[in-house]
C-alpha cells in the first residue's frame, strides 16, 4: 500500500489494534495530507465527536494519530470513514515507512524550491527589461514578447512549485476551513490569470514575477520547517535499538535459538553473554555479573546482580554469563514504558503554537473578506469588472502573508545560524520561542552537570610505570571504570595478550611480569600498607608484580558549571536537579553548585511528575539532560537541551543540542531565545503596520498589482533585515572568559 493511500476494508484491523484496558482498544495510524496545527485541531476534534472514542492524539511531527475507543461502541472502520470524509489519507503506522515518506516529501519540496528559484531568476531578468521600457526604448511588440516568454516560464513552474500550497488549500476548503495556504494559492492563481489576460490585451504590465517570487519566499520557509522536523524524527528508532535485534532463547530440549527480540514472550529464558545488551526485562535465574544500566536509570556506577535480581532491557552485561527469565515481552518492558511516556509528552508539546500560527488564524479570513469587499465596493461604485478585479488582486497580493510568513522563519534562520557558530544545534523550529519563555531550569546530574565519565583524581600520586600499565590493560576492558581510565589516559597502547576474568578484571604479561587491573580482591589489595581511599571515590586497582595502587575516579563538574549556574541565577532563573543516581552521589554536586532544590533516585515517570508539578504552578520549565532515562522528561518539559554526549534518543527529544564540553551554551541559548522572540514580535508588528498603510491605498485603487508586488517584496526585505539583528546581537554579546576558549553571552539586552 502506498504511503498516501487510504485504508481499505480489506485491512486486517486485528493486526493494527491492541487492547489497553477492559473493553478499550487502541491503534496507531499514519495520516497523509497534514501540514499545520489547524489540521491537528480538525482531526482531533472530528474524532473526539465520534461516540465511543476515548482518545485521539495526533503527533504532528511523526504524522501519527493514536486512537483509543470502546470496542462495544465503535468499529475501526467507522473511524477510518471519518478520516476519509475529512479528506485525509490513513494507513498503518510504521516508523520506517514514515521516515521514507518524510524523505520523499523533503525531496519534493527541494525540487519545488529549485523550480521556483530558476523561474524567478529568469522572469526577473525579463521583468527588469520591461520596467526599463518606461524610458521609451522598447516597443509594444517586444514588451508583449517578453511577457509571453515570462508566461511560458511562470505557468508550468507555478503549477509545479505551487503544489505544496495548492494541495493544502484544497484540503482546507474541503474541510470548510481556511488556512494560510488559501490566500497564498488564491493570490498566485489570480495574479497569473490576470497576467495572461493583460498580456493577451497588450497591457503595459504583467505580474508573473510577483507570483513566482512569492512562491520562492514561502517555499524557502517550508523547506526550513521540514528540515527541522526531519532532524527531530531522525533518532526516533534508537529506543528499540538499545536492546538489540536478536536474543539467544533457550528451547525445551536445552539448546538455544537466536530469535528476534520482538518474538520474546513472558517466561521465555534467554542467555545474556558479557558485553551484550539485556534483550527484555526479566529476573536472573542463573549466574552473576556486573550490570551497567546508567542509560536506563541514571545510576553512575555498575552494580552486581545475582539470582532473583531484576534486569531492564537495554542494560549492558559487563562480565558474567546470565540466564534471564523474561517478565515483560516485546511490548511491556521499561523501554516500551519510556517510549509511551515520550510519545505522550511529545504529543502534548505538539499543541504549542508559534506566533505566526496564532496570527494566521485570524489573518486568512480577514484577507479574503477585505479583497471581496474591495471588489464588491468598486462594482457598486460603477467600476468595470476588469478594474474591480485588478483592485481585488492588488489587495490580495499586497496583503499576501509573505512578511507574516517570513516573520518567524527569518529570525529562526539567522538565530539558528548564530547558535550553530557557537556549537548549538536546533532540533525544532519552535525551539527559540520555547527557550524564550523559560523561567525554571531543571538539570540532570550524571553527564549533564558532571562529565559523562569520572576523572582520575590521584594521577599525581601514582608511579608512572603503574599508570602506563593500567592504561594499557584498560584498553582491553569494557568496564565503565576502565573506559573512564582510557579517557583519562588516552595515549596508551593495549597489551598483545590480555585475559579477562569475569567479575574480577583483566590480566596480562608485560616484560615477563604479570599485571592486573580490576577489583581489590583480584589485585590482592589490603588497607594495611597503603594510603586511604577518598570518600565517594570509585576505585579500580592496578598491580604490576609486587607493586599495587588504587586509581581513584571522581565525578567531575563540567567546565564552567559553577560559572554558568551563577549566570543563570543572575538572570532570574530558578534551578533544580532531578537525578536517577544515588543520593550520596547527587548531594555533593548540588552542594558544590549551590543548588538547594534537588532530588535523587528518580525513575523516568518521577521526573515527569516533578516537571508537571512545576508546570501546574505556571512555571515554564527547561530540562537539560543526557541519559535515556531523561528522554521522557526532555519531551515533557516546555523546552529542552542536551549535550552532544547524550544518547541519540535524548538528543532527538531535545529542542537543541550543544557540543561544548562546558555548560555555558545553556546560558547562550536562553539569552538568544529571548532576543529572537523580541525580533519575531517586532517582525509581526512590522507586517501589521505595513498592511495598515498599504491596504487602504490598495482598496482606494491607488496601488497597481506591480506596486503591490514591489511593496510586498519590500516588506519581506524589511522583515529579513530586522531578523539579521539576531546575528549582530549575538556578536555584540559574546565575550571570552579569561584563559578559556569558550564563548559565552553577557546579560541579555532588554
């Protein structure tokens, strides 16, 4: 079935539906033909009016509609019929198919943009020659020839490049509603039609250039919006990938069989080898090991598991061999629960409307009404149909929402470019406005306030040969502390022959001497003849012959963390820490940064509840996090940031990602967000003032379509020039801390 096709009666709905409660079923549908918040409201409103429907939520980014209904009252075919009657295509939701459709749409928009750009450039060359004929050096036959050449280029180009707007306008009209694409489409079609008429009657001016330039401007904004959406969607499949694709399942005859993770069911027994991801939630029934579930729970250190201990899908088995009895199959694991939390939070945040969307709700009907009244008024005043239509078209063109449509995207382009040069990448077209509204900032701890890996703190007290051998042995281990040691001592080369002892460490021979790296018992460490271990330190031991030493690793704050926190407090933000790590690991960080409001040991749903409590107090919350357990909170917050070291799923949920090792980009993004919002508001005001001056002149017949087109282009240029202040404002605010290479912003202006 094609992505754009409608679901037919032959579809087996038992495959699509899933029970979620007694007497209630749910299914996900991919919806074709939606591109704006108005479509979202239309679909959700229509489905909510169907008796028996419990929930209808449309994820605009993924174009996925989640429907829940009471089985006794509703048949799925009824819901599909409602969608078809509204003019929307529906098909079973599949993430890969959705990504393919998204890629095809992006390619189509780029082709439309290329066609519009090519046509605009060539038509403008012809138009400049015609405009120059006012000086009397071009006869009427040559002028008509140039107009017909323009028509030959513009008509097929507009028919192709205008498809995104024409399709959207037709869909809106079928729904008996208006969106921004209706006046755009009407203005383009009428301008082209009138231009052909004027050319056929040897008129002095035609308006092919106006129509194509309008399409070029607006297609640029549409492509930018689609680029943002694609970036947001790019990592949506990473959650499932965490648990791998295959699992070793024990069969009744005692052998094991490799099966897809999706085939696992409750009470299946799986084998998990060292270095593998746990494929499903379960209980250990045989074996012992060290487990790293920092991505799942936020716990800094690996922990030991034994028989009857619980494991989560996506956790990493570090050393021992485990047999695990599955307690939650393919649809019931903690990862799936987190996916549902993310979806719910993302859908709720999708209802956020940017400034231009809010303005367009009243703008489009007003434009049509103004043009219609102008035409009617001039007809009643005795004007000819030709003259009245010319005035109506002038009104449509001069009020065409080019400046309004560019008011927000122009600022987004300039501001996102300024942030890009500072190492901050926006994932969402709404990110700047979200950041501008923030008044409370919530930080995760591990990997966000602190570096992703603990740092070696007693390097100066360890003999150089021991440090070298520790680094070389660490190269052959997958243990998190060994990985941290590799990061602290990256220049070492691994030994040729190294043996890993499950649950203990690694050992090898160097110049005929046995060397070990691992636990205290594995390295024969005793407290009788060595210095004390620092409280709170994670320790890994190294031994070479009779020499032995503890390597102490501590969490380390990100560079400029304290400086950034102080700046944020000066800017008036309230700060909190929500961490899944242990209390004893969180407390020292909160104390060092002077953040009084902190919580530890939180699960993903606990973080969402904490954010909801703040939002219930009318706080606009920014979440800054990096772990998989932060992804639902990143989606639920009013705005979100992640470092580049974050897991891919968390990066996908964040509004922006920063690559700097320090926390300074948090302050940068917030300050520029405030500046960008002011510029967006100013651009909208400029667009309104422009219309307040130009529209009365057009209604009075004092503005020809040519002058209207020039005025429209002028307003767009004015909006763009104002947007460029985001770049100059960023440049003026950047200073460098003494002795560092990290740029940061001074206090925001205004």
